[in-house]
């Protein structure tokens, strides 16, 4: 595995690969890698000849009250995992390398970034779009792979690619879970033993809500019941049942549905979702 921390060196290497008719894929991460990230890498390796994984904790997607300064950095362990996966390239840039002209941005993600997670994290998705755009500019991948756990982020990145007419195909991978259903996340390591035992209740309630909807139970009544059940355990930021294609309110004709939620358990914020199709629409 080749490791680069300078954009110009990475670009020189990738340009030489392209001269040999090799396509490039990108998996952007913030490190603290787990099995979910490794699934993304597996998919990226299927798509292209040269797989680039980036590790960069992006300051512009964190607010002052969030965990930028304490976000887990375990680069030595990450490198071991990436080498075991036979990743071709690791890109670990500095902030000044990613943002040589400063961290301001004129790209606005719009209304899609103002709902759900965007309510409690109003600058988050502009920061996500900013760093993804920069990584695409540096790496110039033919393909990029993201996880579906961060579903709102996934739709925003697809919108970014569409609006800017970028020549990169976005692929996604379903959420990787522990045996008890908890979605894999770097932030899971923040959980105490007690909180870890409670955390799977999030996915359990989403699953029960899905079953009620499939069985044609009243959606809003079922959502409120699930919200109340979650509130007995967690501080619930939101629990919504929406159109999975655009995160708008569902109609009688909506076929693909997402149940999407964010909760807090002590100091740890967890997100999760379930996407499914209604067979009777």
C-alpha cells in the first residue's frame, strides 16, 4: 500500500495509473475504521483497478460543541486493516493540504441539509459537501463508495455530483451491523458498557415500526408509538417516516420508504435507518 500526504504526489501517481488505462475508486473516511468501512472498500475494489482510501477528520463539518478534538484517531490500527485489505493507496492529508485557500465555501446544500440531522447540526452538511468536493477534485475518481447508514449525507452527495455535473459514479453499501442489530459506527466506542447494552433498542424499534407499516397499520400513529418507546430509553432528536428517494413526506403512491432516526445516549449521538418497499403500492 502506498501512502500519500501531499495531493500533488497522489495526483502524479494516479495520473500514471490512468495512462495505463486503470480506473480509480475512492472511499472517503475519517478513520477509526471498522467492518462497515471494510465493506465499502470491498465494493470499491470491485468497481475499479486502483482503490484510494482517504483518512481525514474534516473540521468544517463539526460545530464548536461537537467532538472534533476528541474524534478517535487510531491511524496505526487503520493502516494495519487497510494493508490486510490490500488497499492500493492511503491518502492522509493535513487540513492545509485539503484547504490550501482556507476553509470558507460558497456551496450550499440547500433544503435537504436543513432537515433531520441538519436541524441540530446546521453547518454539518455544507462541511460534508465541501470536503467531498475537495477530495473529488484531488483524487478525480471514476467511482466513490459511501455507506447507507448516513443516508441523508448520501443523498446530499448524490445531489452535489448532479448539480456540479461531476464525472464520478456514486455507489452505496447497506449498513453493517453487530449481531444485536446496532449499526457499526466509529462513535460506538464512546458508549459505556451499560449504554452499549441499551443501544440496540434503536434498531429494534425501527424494525417494529417497519412491520407495522408493512401490515398497513396507521403510519403516523405507529410512528408516534415508536417515538414514545424510544423516548423511554433515549433522548430522541427525530424519528420520521419519509420517501426514501428525496426525504419528503410520503404520499399514498410512495413505494420506497425510509424510517430514519437520530438519538442521544448520554454523550453519544447515534443515527440509523431502514429502507424498504411497500408491496401494496
